[in-house]
């Protein structure tokens, strides 16, 4: 017989939060452990080769540009091919690009154009990975507890990012950026292996339709036909561009010149990660009546870290600012992840929702 306590625990578990959910969460934890450290390592790798802030920006832009250009195509591909295979292939590309990046840095032979090319390959992999990953996560959880499941997933992912940022900053300071990039390559290999065991038998086959261009046109029509969707995507695209510049370019420069190097910057990014864990924990309990409004209002605190770096403030106050902004962005992330499929589900089918995964570009959840 099932005890009352067991029944209570099962009632709180999100429906279908089983094997796939566990594998997806474990893989996201592994990749976030590596990628947060790699974010610090790539910037300091450029600086150690004699590059300046402009060079760091070029490497960051080289990753972002293909992510934006190929994301919509990635959604259409994820709609046509088994999602777990798309995810594993993208992880393999990221693994190889980071491994080559690490070898070049460790050998002292890294050139700016090589780092830009390898970053571009990483962004391309992420563009194809994100829509497939979101579709798999959405299909692994259903029922009234979906919001709680998404919050728990993001809490685990961001908790790993917290540890990855702190550890990555310390490793860059002690052993150099090349080894941190090598660890990231291994993390992608492990995550890809985990995702290869995902079960896609419950996902219905794609309905016959037009070609790839037809899918892209249909997805674009559905996207622009929903003002609430494209306005938030447009708003957050601008926000991510500014925040990305602060995290990938301005933050490492300020850390080098005023804060003491990669260690303090890793600590600040760790505080941001701690804030995202706190925000995810909050969203496991709090269900705002107007979910999208609450999430959108939480975008405004993201201006605070850039302002703090501009002063610049000492490490302690910077960590406090990063913590608050991390909590705010996680409230947005969970609200966005939960409300979007709820608003779209009654109008479009599963395949079109995958193509509408273009909005992954504006949610900083690289570890998915």
C-alpha cells in the first residue's frame, strides 16, 4: 500500500517528470558547470594573447551572430529530425570547438581569427540545440505542476552555473584559461552522452507539410501575428545585447583593471548564479496572477550590474547587485517559460510551437 506521505509526495511531483526530465536536468547541470567557467576563460584567453576590449568584443560577437542568424532554422530542423539527435549533434560540435580552442590557448598559438571562428561554431551549435532542447523539456513535463517543474529545472541549472562561475574564475587565475576551456569540452561530451539516452517515442510524428522554407514562413507568420510575443522578444533582445556586452566584454576588463583579475569576476558571476537559484526557488512557491507582467517588470534590475561596473564599485557591492539581478532574471525566465506554451498551445500544434522556439535567443539559458 502507498502511505499518505508517499501519496502526498507523488501529488506534488509534476506529471511525466520521469526519465527524460531527469536526464535533461542532469545534462543541463553538467553543461552549465563548464560553460559558466568558459565564459570567463574565453575573455581572459583573448586578453592574455595581447588583445584589448575590442578583441574580446569581436570574439563575443562571433558567437552571438550565428546564434541569431541560425536559431529560426534550428527550430525548423528540430521540428523535422529527432530532437535528441539534434541536441547530441550540437553538443558534439560545441565539444570539438571548445577542445580546439583549449589546445590553441594551451599551446600559446591562439590567434584572434581562430578564436572568432571557434566561437562562431559554438554559437551555431547553440542555435540548433536550443529549440530542440526546449521542445524536449516541454514534452517531458505536463500537468498543473509544469511551472514548478520548470522552476526546479532552472534552479538546478543555475545552481550549477553558480559553482561553475566561481570555480572557473579561480581556475583561470591559478591554471589559466586553456584548462577551463578543456573542462568545458569534456562537459559537452558528458552532456551529449546523457542526452543520447532520451526517449522520444512519446513525441508524435510530424504531420506532412511543406518544405523547410514553408515551415519558416509559417513560423514567422505565427510569431509576428502575436504582439505580446514579438514585443517581449524584441525588448529582451536589446536587454540581452547590453547584458551580454557587460558580462562578456566590460566585466572582464573592469575585473582586470580594478577588481583584481578573474577570481573576483568569477565571484561576481557566482553571486549572479546564486541570485538565479534564489529566483527559481521563489518561483516554485509563488504564482503571480499576471505571470508575464510580473516577469517583464523583473527585467529592469538587469541595468544595475552595468551601472555598478561603470563606477566601478568594490567586489562586495558588485556581488550584491549581481545577486539581485540574477534573482530578477530568473523570475522572468520561469514566467516566460511557463506562460508562453500556455498562451500558444490552444492555437497551434506541437510542431509549430517548436518553430516558435526562436525566442530561446533572448533567454540566457545556455545550459539547457
